[in-house]
């Protein structure tokens, strides 16, 4: 086979593989527009962030601060 024929065959096979993928993406976009999104619930978002910080900050202070506390207790 000539190089041009091989290149044309490769191009055709790539395009054949891409076609179902493109159709699937368009189908997904078309169906997603029919669904209405819920409005943001800022109260819930703030509450979860505060709860996370209430656990994270003391935990990180304990993990990162124990060497300092130990050095103060030992007087070094």
C-alpha cells in the first residue's frame, strides 16, 4: 500500500472512533439543560465550614504545637 493510502486509512479509522464519542457528549449536554439547579444554601455552606474549622484548627495546633509545648515544659 502506498503511504497516502495508509494515511487515509488511519484518518478514516480515527474519525470513525471519534464519532460515537462526540454524539455521546452532545447527548449529555442536551439532557443536562433540562434539569434545574438548586439555589445555593449559604447557611448550610457556612455551617459546614465553621464545623470543619472548629475541628481542624485545634487539631493542627496540637499536631504542630506539641514540640513547642514540650520544649517549654522541659525548660530547654
